């Protein structure tokens, strides 16, 4: 598939993570992409790195939160497919080609996501690697295209969420009431389901996720309070508890 995929990566003082993330994407991606970095007011040289690497950069003066940063990228994205990707993720062999195969397997599929080592709910799977080299080997064996390993779901964690452009247009942007972050992805999936879209967890696609690294760095105090706040905002908005969709 030679259509363009826009990969949107919000970041805040996570240059050490971002460089590894971008390097892994470039190593393991063989379909056309554009990488859009939305920098939430970093002071660690992120902007300079992005310019040097020729990445599309949205440079914000302050940290406006994850949902708002994602929306800046979504407005700019020109791809036929659009991915929201955390800066603490590492791409793997055949990751994007496998996800694209699942995304276009049926007209009603609106969004897909991979499995990983660190996520809430059904997307977390057991791992056996302990180093980056072992991760590459593990993922290479894991990522054998196999549609029988796709699983329909009501929820895809926003650490790596791939959608059709038509889905993005139909659903709109992330709801910024969930800033600084958490449950904006649950809300987005809920809205997609209400519009009749189906979502798939791709059990034939594994990526590495360090795990809320940038978010915890930006909010060292009260992280659990922010999570609980996001959950309550979802309940207030929809009248349902998003935890029912996790398992």
C-alpha cells in the first residue's frame, strides 16, 4: 500500500525517548509516511533535533496537554491514514504494514491498534525480551501477518492508534476537556462506536511501550488523581463508566 500515513507524536521533554522512537520508525517502515512532532514547550533540545532530522514540527510555547497537542497534529496531517503514537513507543518489523492490512480489511473498520508489553486492558501481552536486541527478535517473530489474530474491540489505547482519514473527519478531534490527558482515547473510541465504526486489536502486531514516561515526567505529583479525573469526566459526559470497556 503506497498511500501516505501521518504519524503524530506529541512530546514534552522526552528527547531521549523521541530519538529512539523516530529511529525505530525509520528502520522498520517501508510505506510512505510523514512524521509530525508536536512539541509541548520542551526545553531539552527537541525542536533543534526535529529541525535537524527534517521532521514536521509543531512547536508550542507551553505544555497544553496531550489531547490538545494531538489535535494540533490532526489538523496538520495530510495522510490517507493518521496515527497517534506515544513518544515512548518503539516500532517493530512489519508493524505499519500489518496495521494497514487490518485497517483496510473491511469498510466498517475505522481504527486499529497493536498489542504491546505495557497497556491497560486487552492490548497488553506477555513478553520474554529483556533488551533492545531481544525486543527486535521477539517482535520479528511475533509480527507474522495473521488475520486470525485480529480481535474486535470497543477500545484502543491511544499509545498507538491508527485510523482512516475518513474516520477522523467523521468523528472530529479529541475532546480537550480531558486535558492534560487520560481517557481522551476512550472517549474517541466511544464516539467511533456510536457512529458505527468497528475497531480491531491486531494480535499479529507487537510494539514496545515504555509506559506513560512523558506524562509522568510532566506530572510527577498527582498522576493518579489526573487518571481518576479523566475517568470522572468520561462518566459525566456519557453516563457510563469507561472501565467496563477495558477487559
